[in-house]
């Protein structure tokens, strides 16, 4: 009985988001596309933070890698193949996550936070100083990726409505994938690790491997989000690796409610809308933003989502 | 002595000087974490606050030393105020919330800086008495102020060592590292200890920012820049270990300086490569305790 | 007498200047309940931690089924068939009793991307173990259960691992008379299919189930043998039993 209420709500929301594509103005289509890209990013972080208990403050590293990979694969005046560039971006992010994970996952707690931050900054500084990567001015994806195959073009990413629908589809796919992972044997191990890692080890689970796998999956999905970011506006810059973005996405997960998957989606909507509210009001919008974050952390230890707890797909 | 050797020697001096400055900032970070269990992302912001306050007060009074004398208590009071209002609620909460709250704090503090001082880069002149260089060879000389800087940092490091090893407060700090409950049962007022430690951390970071102004200037983002490097120092040195912070600060100071001069292509990366190497060998840092 | 399935030889563990376990030699045979008793601070829990792999020994060897396992990681040792329960309850507080046991049972299989609920055998095992210790299968999180219930859960989880060797660290601590009796009966029944190392303070329970008794004092073995001869041992009486603990 409970499950079907949850499913009904999800389908209703999905229907609403699809309908939105056919009614909304260009500006809102682009805004919601941006939000859904960040939602994918936030869900990928939730896998780490909310499910496995790994607090990463450097998740933007993989977002940036996804974006820069699209740029690297995009010719100056032509489009990259959608079918090649998208998996490639995710693969690059995944490989980086594997390398970093091997180094970082043997550290616990606070170390992990600090080291993930440091590694994402490494990418930032590298991108900023590297002339071949455009330095601090950034680079441009001049033509959006093209999904043409055998002469047939299923969609045009240059049209905001179609871009929106593609992003929506990918967001739904990510959600379904992560829900499935959570319900799998592998997912149960992750949740167990978050709850009591020491006990998991004494039960016989080699927890390091599972954390690494989760880290790689999360990195790959973050790369997908970064890819879509680059595909949307074409502007790729070192800030996509930055700690500010890492902090933002972490905030989305917490604000919306971690460990719920729909929480990060809500958090992405909430945070972007709040950001827009503040930046419309003042040039120095980071000040009210910072204050908002401080107050939110003090006031809302568990985020918005627990109020909707009845629909939570949490461990039972 | 050939110029190239002297040049090398100069880089060593520069590396040590940067490392010692870094130590002041990083030691505060590791102290606060080791004793209070708080990860404070806004720690670098105090470096920035110290620097900007010094710049503003030097402009106002014309004297660097006076500016520092005035700025230091202001920075400490600000730090204690923040500790009381924002940090204290975080004592028993997950590191996740500490990270997020102090992240929000960085954003707010950076923007306040922008509002109060603008976004330009500013400099402050080296005080006249130190504004000369010691000649080393025909072409090369070394600025006295940098030597003074190193001397001051070294003196502070020595004072820190004395306090931690030889005083009751130091005993409390060492007890606090290993066992908070034990320190409490020893009759040490934990609340007072925490306030002292936090104030010390703020003072160290702010002071570092203050004395570095004549050679490093003040610029937007300076706080975050030094914060990241401080994190690397703490990771390499081992959380909670002042000795570790000292050793790794010097290592990083030298690695970064030599990297900039002899291999500018990978400059800035040398620090991270060093961190990766240490992590491979000892995940808990050079002097850290195994989990 | 059967071969020892788990054997410690000259096992020691130092923490800086403190020697918590000193040159301990001990045999555990299948079908046998071997109790380890002694005053607080005798090193009993440290011994369990050494055998389970949570602590690495400073010296000595541990043989399981003839193979050296000293220095192996806790997960590796658990996978070989050694399970331990904790003196201070160490369950998953956010999960229900059922999920706690199901997860423990899952440690025996490959945790693939198969849906967890498709493995009905794990659910079966969990329910079976809960029934064995006398716990109801409610959906309450473990944090909402009573202390005694969590103790029962602790044992159920250990059993759900289908181990060959059980290291039970004070399973009766804090239990009432009725619960203790039930747990003692359960432990006695376990001997049939497991080798059990039982660390306990409850002497009635110890003398009613154990075939072998080892007394530890100050990290070292003071005496070891069948319960009656140990009980009559002068040194043991002076150090432990004679102090009114019998």
C-alpha cells in the first residue's frame, strides 16, 4: 500500500516535469535543465554521503572532468558524437575516481574530507594554469554534441525544449539506477558501512572494495552531470572543479535530505531558486547565501525530506 | 661561491620562510581539530582577516607594527565571537555539518571583505628598519624582512613547543588530544580549554596573515588559498600533531618553492604529488595516529 | 580428542608499555565449549580481538584449521569462519533486528547487484536466527529495542554468519535470570555444530556449559583444564574464584 503511494507521487511529479516541457518559456526550460543537471550531480554525491557515509568535499573534481572531456572531444567548428562523448566523459571521471579513491579511501573521516578537497583543488589549479586548457578564462564547446546516427537525428540539443527532455530522461535514469543499486545486495553493504563500518568488517565484508566501487560510480555520474553542463551553455572553466561547487552540491544533498535520492533533487531546486533570489537582489549575493547556509545547518539537521518521510526509500 | 649555489641557498631560505608561515596557520588548524574535534574551513579566512585588518590599519596609522598590535586583538575577539555563536553548536555534530557551516561562513566572510575593502589587490610597504637586503654575491642579495619573518615564526614555534611540553596548559592540550573525557576528569575546564585553543588558532592564523602582508600582499581569495595548503600540511603531517605540522610545513614550503623555480610547468602540483606519495605510504600522515 | 580448529600459540599483545596479553596458548576444538574466565582487565577481550583479527598480535601465532591467520584482517578471518560477538553491543542501530541478521547472513554470499530481497535464503536465515534467540521480527530499528533485546540480537547476528568458530564476549552481561537461562541453553546447544570460546563472568553459566576452562590473570594463563580441577586449583581460588565470585 505504501509503495504504491510513493510510486504514484513519483509518476505525478514526472508527468508534471514532462508537461512543463511543453508549456514553459525558454528561460524556465533552461533554468530547470540547469537544476536537473545539478540534481544528477547531487544524487551522485548522495550515494557517497547519504548511503555510504563518505563525506566528500571534492566531488566537483569529477564534474569538471566530465565537462572538460566534452570540450576536449569537441572539434573547433563541428559537433562531437553524443554517443561517443557522453560515455567517454563518464569514463574519464570514473578512472579519475578510481585513482583518487585508491589513494583517499584508506583515510577515514576528517582526512577524507580534507584530501578530497585537496585533490579537487589540484585539478582546479592545473586547469587554471594550463594554457592548453584555456587557463582561468576557460574554453568553449562551440557546437553541441550531435546524436545523429545513420542519418537520423533523434533530438537537437540546441533546442532548449529537447535539451530539457534529454536531461529529464537522464535524471530519471540516474534516479532509477541509484534506487536499484540501493535495493541490491551491494547497496545494502553500502548502507551497512554508513551505519557501522567496524561491524561490517567483523561480519566479513571487505569494506574498502565497496567504498571504492561506490566512489567510482558516484564519480562517473558526476561526470555525466558535468558533461551536460558543458553541453548546455558550452562554457567550460576551472570553476567547475572548484571547492565552491563542491560545497554547493553538498549543501543540496543536506538541504534536501541525504540518503533519500529525492532529497538531493529537492535540494537542487531549492538551492538554485534561493541563489537566484539572492543574486537578483544584490551583487554581493554570496553574503546572504552564506548566512542562509549557516542558518540552515543550525536549524535543519536532517533536511527537508524527512518531512516527506513516508515516501522515503530508506533501509528497513 | 658560484651564483648558482647562492641562488639555490636563497630558494632554501625562501622555502623555509614560506614553510614557517604555513606552519603558523596549519598548527592552528591541527590544534583546533585535534583538541576540539572541529574541522573549520573558515580557518583560512582568519588569515585573510588578519591581512586585511593590517592593511587597513597601516593605511590609517602609517605604522605596520602599530597596525598589527591593534589588529591582533580585533581578530581574536572576532574569532571568539564566532566560536561562541556558530562553532559551539557544532561540537557534538557530525563533521559533515561543521564543514557545511564553515563553508557558509567562508562565503559570508569573503563577501564582507568585498563589501568593506573591495576586490583590488593591495600592498603594504616593508617597514623602513627592515627594508634592505643583505648582499650575498655581486648580483644576489636577500631581503632582511624575510629573515625577520622566519625568525618571528621560529620564535613562535619555539614558544608553542615550550607551552605544550612544559606547562599545565600544554599538559591539558596533550590530554585533550588523546582523551577528552580524561582531560575532563582531571579537572580541566573543557569549555575554557576549547575557547583558549580556538582563540590561539585564530590568533596564529591572523598573525601569520598580518606579518606576511609586506611580502605577500592582500588579495581576494588569499584565505582559501592558504586554507587548502594548510589542509595538505595537516594531511601529510598527521591530524592533531604539531610536530607533524612543523615537518610537513617545511617540506611543503621547500617543495613548492623549488617547484616554482626549477619546474614552473608543474608548479603548484608538487604539493599534491607530495600528498599523494605520503598517502600511499602512510594513510594517517607522517606523525598521525593510526585509526 | 579432536584436532584443535583454532589454536593460539604464545600469543602476546603490547600497547606501548602495557602488556595486555602475555604468551597465551590455547586450543579450541569443534564440539567443545571453552570458557575463558578471569578478573576485569585480565586481557580476555583483548584475546578475543586478537583471535578475530581486529587487533594484530605483537608476538605469537594463531592457527585456524592448520593455517596461520595471525595478522590477517578482520574481514578475511571472518570469511574463513570465525565469528565474534561483542561485549558492548555492536549492532546496526538504524536497522531492524531482521535487517541486522539478514545483513550478517549476507556476509556469506557475494554482494552483487542482485536485488537483496530476491535472496530469500538470507531472509530465511535471519528469521531462523531471530527465532533461535527468542527475538520477535518487528520492524523497529535496533536503537528502539531494549538493551536485553539488543544483546539477543548481537548473538543472532553472530550465528547468522554460519561460522565454524564462535567467539562470544560476555554474552550474558546485563541479562535477567530468565534471559540468561535461555541464552545458556542456547550456548550449550551450539556446541553440537560449532567450536565455542566463551568469555564470561557468570560462573553458574560457565560451570554448566563449559568442557574446558582457562583462567586468565594479568594477561597470562593461570590455569587451564576441566572445570572441576580448575575450580579446586589453589592459585585460581586465590586470584579469582576464592574472592567470592564462585
